[in-house]
C-alpha cells in the first residue's frame, strides 16, 4: 500500500486483486489511478499503474475489433439527463426518489456497475434520468456526451471540496460541456424544485397545445428556445404549415388568445391553438 493512500484507493486495489475478468481489472485499475496519491514518492506507482492500464486496454481493443461500442442510450422521453457523482454520493437513492425505477441501493462502494435508467414526469415533460456508474468507464461516459444535460450529485456530509475537485477533473477529462445542476444525493428532495432548476439551464421551452374550442393538453410539446409557431406547426402535423390560417397564443401574447402568424416566437409555458384549413 503506498504512503498516504486513501480509503478509496484501498477499495479499488482490493477490487483489482479480486477481479476475475479483464473488464473488472480494467475498471479497478482506472479507479486506482484516479485515487492514487499524486505526491513525488508515488511517481513509480503511477507509472506502473499506467503501464498495466495500457496493457489491458491494448488487450481489450485486440479482443473487440469490429465490436460495436455503446455511445448513447435510447431516449425515453423529451430530455435525457445523466447523473454523475462519486461512489456513495447518493445517486441511486436520488434516482429512486425522482423516478419510477428502483435501483439497488447499498452501503458498499461501486454497487452500480452499469447505467441505471428511470423516467420522471414533470409539468407535462418526460425526463429520463441515467445514473452513470462511479467507475467512470469511458464507454459509460460517452453516453453523457450525447445526453441533454448533467445532474452533478454530491454528498454534503463529506468533504465537498474534494468531491468537486474530482468531479471537475472528470468533467474536463471527458469534455462534458453540458448544461447541469448540482444536487445533494442523500437529503430529502423536492423534485419540482430540482427539475425547475434543471429546465432553466437546458435552453428548452414547453408549449401546451389545444384545438379550437377544446381543452389544453397536459402533455407539453418540447422545443428549443427561439422556436416559432411555424416550428411547432411542423412538429404537430405536416399539413399545419401548408394550410395555416392563423394561431392564437395565451401566455406571452399581448392579450389572451391574441392572433399571431407563423413567425411569432413562442415562450416557455405558452398555450398554442392553430387554425388551419
């Protein structure tokens, strides 16, 4: 055991020694390298860990030539958000509180070894949350680059400065330049407040449609900020633009039900009624 080794390093080393497959060894080595001491006396250790890691990766690539790598997960909903945090930060607990899924929750580090998914419904929007394992395997992290945003999960009862330092390193290492929010994983949560904060960062708007004389739909039409009536019409039905007469808007309009044209820019939570024919 190297001098000044952290408990996280010891756990990763134990997982490496107990690993039976190349994949398990690869994940454990990556964690050992991430949590190993960085002082001058550990230079030889770091060099050896990098050598072992490079060797295992070379074997992995050799055995997987032509294999398809997963870089995204099917989006089940309007937006896809990845949950990233260090081990035991409360990601699984938070996922179970915010969605319809029941992931395995344990006091053992690294319980989650594959992405776990759940869907939440909020103000007519379906939000898919994807819990990323704290081993931060490159294949799992590739999923984050294709997601709409990131929920950074931390444990406020532990050293938050260290957590944010490591999470910032992960963000830079995997080039995760995505909209995101910070959420405490183990405390009681207000889903509405979390999703509202997240929504404000995504650059999206919710549009609620209605037919003339009909009721407002509870399911929101999700569009990018700056979207016009024409954008919404194209999404709703291919003939709406071709036979468009006018639209009525409640919310951002100067007065309720104002008549507008195709170029009218919609705002978040607008109600839209299209007249065509």
